[in-house]
């Protein structure tokens, strides 16, 4: 059994090359942070 963070799960789940996978995950995290900031502003 493995305990993975959300980011680690994204690494496993995506089957792109390493560079593309890293860019995808960083962008996904950035979008999630922006959404949380927008919710906090209301």
C-alpha cells in the first residue's frame, strides 16, 4: 500500500513525458490555488 499526495497521484496518473507531466501538474496546482484565493476573497 502506498500513501501518495495529490501531486504524486497526478504524476502516476499522467502518462506524458517527464517535462510535460511536470508542467501539467504545476499548472493544475496553480489553477487550484487561484480558485481558492477567489473563494476566500468573497
